[in-house]
């Protein structure tokens, strides 16, 4: 029998308490909840129309180029890895349709890519927090679309660093260019920007 160190037991219990809180608030409070190493992220703002339109257009463009067995999924459930104490909710995730079967949150190691659209109210969640968390969870490709600037980046090639797993490669793009996310290239023309 293996006994976890006190710190690991404390971290696991702390994550469980946060997870129970998030579950109890899902239908009570507006917005979206995520759990990071720093605590709970609560995005209370309703996404702006340019944000939602970007999510829709990126998803539809990916669906056109993905093979039949893969999907560009939006919605629930979350991507969760309890041992790391992280639960995230990608706006678009590329995943095999067969990996969507079953109950509960998605295993982050089944994602082929996570795509986020930067919110006007909390850009650090996408540019800092998720840039740290997705490689830690083993998500091989992370793409960020930023309607504030009309630009973005695709990150890949996870490698070890003293601060933990990080993406080694970052390819920036501006709206209007084609962008390659994993093995799939989509146009970024006519993606909306925030006013």
C-alpha cells in the first residue's frame, strides 16, 4: 500500500473541495468555472458576440478539414485531471469522436488540440494560465485567438523545464493569414475583433 505524502493528500483534498464547490455552483451562478493550481477561475461575463462568433467560425473551419473520426467540439464536459488539480473548459477541442463516449469529464490526454478565444475581461486566463496548464495536462497543441489584437499563436512541442512542462514552439499569426493547428490549416480572414 502506498501512502501519499501529506502535501499530496492536502492538494487532493483541496482539489476535491473546489470541485464540489464548482459542481454546486454550475446551475446557480452565471458564467464558467475552471480550477487551476492557483484556485478557482470564475468568468462571470457573458461572452461578447465577437468572441462567440470567433468560436463558431473556428469550429466550423476545423470541421471542414478534419477527418471523419475527429471532431471540433464545443461545450461540455470539461477537461479534467484530478491528480494535477486542474479542470479546464476549452472553447474548442479537437478530439476523436470515440473518445467522447462514456461519462464524466474528458481525459486531457485524449485531446489533439485545445483552442481558446481570449476574453476581453480576463486575457491572462488564456495567455498565462492555460499556456501553463495545457502542456502540464499533456494537450499537444494549444491555439489562442485574440480578438483584442486580431492576432494569435499556436503552441506545440511539449518539453520539460525547471518550471514544469511547457510548449517549446510558438508560431504567431495575424488575422487574415492561414493558421495551422496540429495537422490542419484554416483561414483566419473575417474573424471578428472587439470594438
